[in-house]
């Protein structure tokens, strides 16, 4: 059971990295000038990473309750899915959204 739990935790971490990558991809593929692309392509993932580390991460600076953590995770992953969709990657967004739902269900059923 421990191997399954670590596998789920590892996949969850990969999903977090994929979400940051989705935000970066969205920012760099905006129909704006290079400065805006750079600002959003680097700034958005950085802002999300700081938010995640502050409230959602296991060793967060300001830890929140489990139910609020789940809601915040769903919001971040939903925004990442939307970022993929609006970047023209609708199939990838759908796949990512399904993987997020399955992984979150596994994460919080195995954790307990």
C-alpha cells in the first residue's frame, strides 16, 4: 500500500508541475507583444507557485483546512486547464482535466 501511496503523491507533484507549465505556455502564446508574453509567461507560474507554497503545500507557511485545500487545488488546476484550452490545446486540456479529477480522488481516498 505504501508504494501506491508514494506513486499517487509523485503523480500529484507531476500534476502541479504540469499546471505551472500550462500557465507558462498560456502566457508565452498570448497575442501580445514580447514584454507581455514574458511577463505572463514567467510571472503567472511564479505567482501560482508562491500561492501554492503559501497555502496549499504540505509545509505551507499558512496551512489551511483539508476542505479548503481541496477547493484551492481544484481552482488552480481548473485555471491551468482553462489556460491550456484558451491556448488552443483543447484536447490536452480535456485530458489534463480528467487526470486531475482522477488523481485528486485517489489522493484524498488513499491519504485517509
